[in-house]
C-alpha cells in the first residue's frame, strides 16, 4: 500500500512523514538508552550532589525524546496527520516535559549538597536534620515524575503504607551520638529499608507532596517529609510511630538532601553500618526513578507510534 501510495500524485509526502516520524522515534530510543547506559555505583564517597546530577542527566535524556516529538510537529508535512495525531503527540510531549522538569528540580535541590550520601566519616557523629528546602525540592521533583508516569497508565505498584514490625527504634539514629545506646536503632533502619521496595519508597514520597510542616521531634514524625527534617534529639524517647515505606522514604530523602545525617556510634551504629543503610535506600530510590522514567518514555513513544500507524492506514484506505 505504501509503495502504491508514493506513486500517486500528492500522497508521497504522507509516506515520507510517516517514515521520518518512525525514524525520529528510533533515534529517541537510541539516544535515551545511550545516555542511561553509564553505570552509577553508589559508594561511601558518593556525594548528595552527584546523585542529583545523575538524575539531572536522566532528565536530559528525556528532553531528547521530547525534542524529537516537537521536531515531528515542526515538520512541514505534519498537517497530513495533524487532525488525528496531534492530541496524542501533545499529551506525550506534556508528559515528557513534566519528567524533565521533575529531574531538574531534583538536581537543583541537591546543587549545594556537597556532603556524602552516607553522611558519616567517623563513629562519634551526631545526627543532623536535612535542609527543609532541599527536601521539599526533592519531594516535588520525584512527585512530578511519579505523577507523569501515573497519568499515562504506567503500573507503579508502590505501597505507601507497608507495615513492618520492630523498626520503630530507628528513631535513636536521629539523636546525639551519646544517646545511641544499643544496636536496635541500626537494625530497625535496616529492616525498614529491606522491607520497602523502590516503588514503595516513591509512593511514600509522592504521598507527602503537599506537606510543608516545620521540623519537629522524631517521635512526632508520621511521614517521609517529617522524618527527613526531624530535629536532632538529645534523649532516649525516640521511637518512630509509622510504617516501613515512610521510614525508608524518609531515610532516602535525608540521605539525598543537603545537611541530612544520622548519628553514628562505635559498635552500636558504626559508620559502615549507617553508610550501608543509606547508600542502599538511595540506590533503591534512584533505580526506581530511572525505571519509571524508562517505562514512561517507552509508553509515550509507543502511543504516538501506534497513533501514526493507525492514521497512515486510514489515509491509505481513504485513497
């Protein structure tokens, strides 16, 4: 059909725009994949800023895909498929724009966060609350990506309220080092991070997108935002009364945001153990963000490609 179509007067241009459109999609997939191939291994020396920059590169990759779709709309032959394809293409462009903006917010939120993800270089360090503006920027950026994926039907599968026993004593890690009295706090943090998947963590972060309470005590924290910005305590009544998803998400935000640290103490909460927990939870978070972005871009480009194929078939039949 396409071969016969090219030979007809005035219809070859449609065949060309369909072919060029599909090549643009191929270029977008290749470019997007190449920019994400570089492995990003988190270590004890990885800075918070480096994590933000890495996710900023993910945004740059998505911008390539978005620009390819805008390039398609700028093709002088686009009017041949405009009536049926424009709304689908516009929706895809808008979705990818939200991801680009979300990734940019994450990068900006960590732009001055020069500390390490693990936060600790010794075994006698006090906890430090994360900068509220930095946490807010991370929450906004991650939520934009999460909601963009949700709007186009990506299956996110996260549980923002996953329950777990025996993790409440993690609150002692939000303390002065002198008040970390046993290993239960580190064990509780580890259990929460193991129990919560990357999808659970992002769901718990998205759940606090409208939260902006000032910093309080860890005993009063009920969600990821409040855990991330909780003040350093100077006592032993520090149980966290919430679920594994919120605890893991709060730890991830605290580890990624400017100034955020947990307490360390030799034997009970050594720096190696704290670093392992925080690096692990940030790794889960970053991997899930990249996974969601990949699936969303794939979905958007497939929707546009399917729409163009359908429109081209309709025009051929009409001819």
